[in-house]
C-alpha cells in the first residue's frame, strides 16, 4: 500500500509554511498577525515574532516567559500590570475594514484606578478620537468605582464608545485561562468569552453577546501596543499571562471561531487522509487522544512520526486512546497491519 517518504514529508512542510502566511493553523484564512509568546528555555522574552509571516514583529519590554494554558513551559508571556508591554510598528494591514481579534489569556489582577482596565491590544494613542481600534477588558458601567468583579471585554474604534451596557453575569475572573474574541465588520460586534476548562470542551460556540454600532476602523500611523497603550494618564497595563494573540482582516464566522478554539484547546484539529483505501483505516480524536481502527486486518503497530521522519512514539498494543498531549504541530500516524500493509495519515495538533 501507499507509504509516505521523506520527500513527501518535506513537501508537506514547505506547503504548510507557505499557507501559514495568511492561514491560521486551524485552517482559517485571513490571518494578518499572530503572536504565540513561545520561546526557548529563557526567563524573559527578547522579541515577539509574528508567526503569520507578515513581519509584524514586536519589540518587548519586561515580559517574562511562563507556562501556557496546557502548562507547557515557555509558551506564554507574563505581563506585570505596570511595566510590561510589546510594541509593533505601524503597518496599514493592521487597520483593515473588518477585524477579528482572538486571545488566550489569564488575568492575575486588574488596574486599581478608574475602570479597572486591562489592555489586550491597542492600535492608536488615546481612548477617543486617535485610536484605530482597541480591545481590552474593563468593568461594565461603574467606571468611577473599584469593581473588579464585573470585568468584560470591550472593542472600540475612534467612533465606537466603550460598550457600557453589558449583560450581567459571566464576568471575567482571575487565575483562569480564557478564550476571548471579538469580530467586527463595520456595524456588528460579536464577543466570545469561554473559560478554558481542560475537562469540559465547548461545542457549537456562539457569541456571548452582540452589539450593533455602525463605524469604521481608523487609519492612523500609530503603532500597535500589546498589554498597554500610549495614553499617558491611563495606560491600563495588562496584569496576566498571554498564550496567544491573533488578528484577522475579516469578520469570522462562528465556525471559524470554533475551529480556532479547537486548535487552542489542544486537540487534534485536522486529520488528512493520505491512503489509497482510506475506508480501511479510521483515525478519530477525543480529548488528548487518538484511536486507530482497522476495518480489514489486525493492526501490528502504530507509529507517530514527525516531519523530519523521526519516530517519536510507537504503540504495539491498545490502539485506542493513544495519548498525544505531549506533541504539537503536524505528525504522521503510520499504521502497520499484520499482513504487511502500511497506511499513513497526517494529523494536526496544537
């Protein structure tokens, strides 16, 4: 049967990287910037590379390297709430007509002054008139009081005021990882806010709430800031850890949001068939596991192979619930049957 050679693996790798210029790893196109905060075994980030290949790289000030959502070391950036931020130089692509912003983060605390704001990402200068757009967390409608227990995400442009009237309940808490997203198309703002619970995956994701406000995104030449703004009186520094921040130049659908959530949650996000007779082999995913079933002959072994052709895991029995929690990226699942036939399938893992 068909087997995958290193040449094929090399081609897959090249094709995937070409695609990654505008396509998020879960398969959603329109990605204009992606910052993962991944780094090597160091205590502090020295740069913030743009993983979308659009060269929106960031300079870093006082961002520590910490474990991310899945507790993988050096996969998130920690902001101290007072001095930490990243700056990305102006690019016209960072102020599109439609915009979607997605982040995976955990708050440690909130600014103790008015509004208790925590800025996530902000392109512009101040909070009215000079910003292209902003995405931050602040209290709902008691800005003059210290009420950090009613925090909600807000999206605004130079014309859209902060959304003060928000649904009660489901407020953001500290010390929990959240998937937070907003999508904007010039008139409608959708907000998504999901606790990243490793024991309870979300399905059929829908907006938590929606606002309608016709406006346009600004087109200033101001730089983009992550974790702070340039506004001297109210920098609203972010106090927390950020595992992922990604921008799209489009209004994402609920299906797109679900796809990105699935990827960030850490499950298999895609299974691509490479077999001639794919109906003979079934690979399914659940939580941090995959299961391999043969509909023809008995399975002899299952191997997990990386893109360099190295076998990084081999299983000679119990082909259900093969754990993949320690892997990420693209892997090849090689299924060896008792009769000598070999099948290969490509899987995508966050």
